[in-house]
């Protein structure tokens, strides 16, 4: 999956990630989880496994900069 993001938003993302000692992926993943939860989606049933947990291939989002 590829998505577009403005330079300003990318800078804000990187600054937030740096100041909280997180990767871009961690920040984006948490933002998606928070958004889905706020919309009433039960994200816990989707959190098991993933790339690290079950040895499967996790979703990769490519941000072109």
C-alpha cells in the first residue's frame, strides 16, 4: 500500500517519532489503531500474529518522499 503525505505532515511525523523514540511505523500503526477504535472497530482481534508474531508477512505501507 502506498499513500501520499505532505512534506509538512511527514516532518511532524518524524519529529514526533524522534521525540518519543519511536519508528515511523510504530507511530503510523498506533495512529491507525486509535482511529479505528474511535470509530468503534474492535482492533484487538486483528492484533495477534502479524509479521513478528506468527511468522507471517505483515502489511507494509510505503511512503514515497
